[in-house]
C-alpha cells in the first residue's frame, strides 16, 4: 500500500464528503460506492448522502464542464460514478420518503438516438428530488403524450442532438396544444444544436443549455406553479 | 499542392488571392474542393478553409465564418460558404442570410456528399458516418476527443444506440476502405461503404 493512499473510512464526515467530491470529479466509481456506504453506516440519511456528497460533487463537475475545464468523457465518467452511488441510495430514498419535488417525463425525439445529454439531465433531476420517467430514444409524439398522461407528470423534457430532428419538438408541442393539454405541463427542451430562440419559437417554456440549468429551471417553474395554486 | 490533414485540422488554409469568388470552407472539405477545382478548371474560385477541428465545436462555427466573411469580402466579387448547417441549429444559415452570402444546402456534409434528397429519404438515424477526411483523421476527430483512447469503457455509452458505420467514400481508395472497416470494428458497429463521390458539393460549386 502506498503511503499516501487515502483510507476513506479513516476520514471524518467533512473530509470524506470533500474526498467524495474529488472522487466524483475523477470518475472513481468504486470509491463513490464505498463512500456512500460509509456515510450510511455512520447514520447519514440517504437524502443527505445524495444531496451533500453526490449532487454537490456533480454540481462542481457540471460547472467545470460549462466553463470548458472538463469535457464530455470526464463528465461521463463522473456520471457513471454518481449513478453507481445513486443505485445504492435509490431504494433507501423510496423507503425513507425523501421529498419529491415533481415528476418529469423525459425522452429523445423521433429519429434521434442520442441519449447522453438526456441521461445526464435525468440523473441530475433525480438527484434534485424529481421523479424521472425516462422513455428512451426515438420517441414519436404518441409516446410522449401517453407517458405524460399515464404518469400524471408535471414536466416534459425533450432532447435532440441533430439539426434535422430538433424541429420534431414543435410537432409534440403543437399536438399538446391541439389536444388542449399544453398548459398542463412545463415543457423544457435541450440538446447541442438548440438555443434559446429556438425554444421560444417552438413554444417551449424554456431551453436548458445543460443539466444544471435544467434542474434550476424545473425547480423555478414548479415553485411558480405552486405559488399560482396557493 | 494538397495541404496536410494536420494543417487543415489545426490551422485551415489561406486563400491564394486568385479568382473572383472566394469559397470559405471547412478544412475537412479542402481536398475535395481542390480536386473539383482542378478537374473542372474553376480558376474563378479561390479557397480558404477554417480549421477542420471546428467540427468538434459547432457552436464556434457561425462566428468563425462571420469573421472570415468580414475579413475577405472586400477582396472578392462574391463569397460562397462551403458549410452545411453542421450542428449550428440554423444559426449559420441565418447569419449567412444577414451577411448576404450563399451557403451549401443541407444539414451536414454526410448529407450533401450523398445528395441531400437521397440522404433524407434513407432516414437511417442509427448510422454513424465517416467521410474520406474523417477516416484518415478518425483518431483525431472521434477516438481521442471522445476519450476512448483513455477510457474505452465509454464506447457503448456513445455508440450503443448505433447499428452501423457508413463510410461515404469520396474517392475509390482500398486503403481507406480497410481503415474505415477497422474504425467500425473499434466502435463495435457493422460496416457499410458507399462510393458517393462529391454529390451535391459538386453541383453547388458548379453553379458559381
């Protein structure tokens, strides 16, 4: 064993959480799993482990990705590590009744098979307390509508990577309008070739340039919805 | 003389200063355009290329093209932009309209090499495309930027939803065919080769 090797179980809580942020940044899946188990053994609630160790760490990753310090491969490794930690926490979160902020149906549009961005958004939304129903890739309008109604969702998230497929988002939104369902959902759109103007032009509630923005935007809209209902 | 791929990737290509119309193109298209120019004696066309690595950063293409148009427009009778939409989400087309310059039609080079109508009709969204340039530069444009040289375990996160790699061959080159086949194997995809030639690129340039 190298002298400088860090033994996670020997760190106090504060040091361990900071170390987990570093390990998440470095995409160290096994270390994250170990850290999660240690915190749970020390009596941390699953919700605190999720928010203080995983989500806070992934927020740093997201900020450095936005600022051009980290690139997609590093973000994917970090996401894999976070996913492994969440796999331990998810059943426990369900048992302990962690707060649910809202429910989102998310999917990539018809003719598009790209799901990296969508998966990142879904994971960060789950981390922020949203229930996420991921309907996968290549979704025709019918599948979106069916999932929204079945799940009684608050939010629809649509993703596209291609210039040729992003106009399909308007087909979905127009169909929601035709059926008188548009105002029932917060519609968020994202994907590399999209921009804010496009989001406005197709009638989405917001364009989200990355997962962190998606989470914040979703929280803001849900808060406004609750305020309007109060 | 045909510039080296590395130079086209990093620096692009400066214009020669001869010809009435300047083509502002992606570095990944330099060889093809120079070949067409030579074959058709299009002496009225001059060529400058932006670095091909912009392919990896589509959000930078619109501003880079704008800067090139602004820099060169007083030196030529006309400018033609040899980019398709290339992941700019319509922003490049809108900017070209504002600048009063024409550009190649289509979503990307994979489409115009095959012919925009044919490509759209195929609707094969589970295909990953390579051109001659991208086969030659596979490591620089695919393998390394995606981190697969350091983290091969990420391959299926990127390519798990794809079914095949289609090599759109601009030239009939057995060595590139073999390399493209190897690229497909490295990505875990089936392989198909299509000899497209220059497709709509030739049509668009011949109209200038």
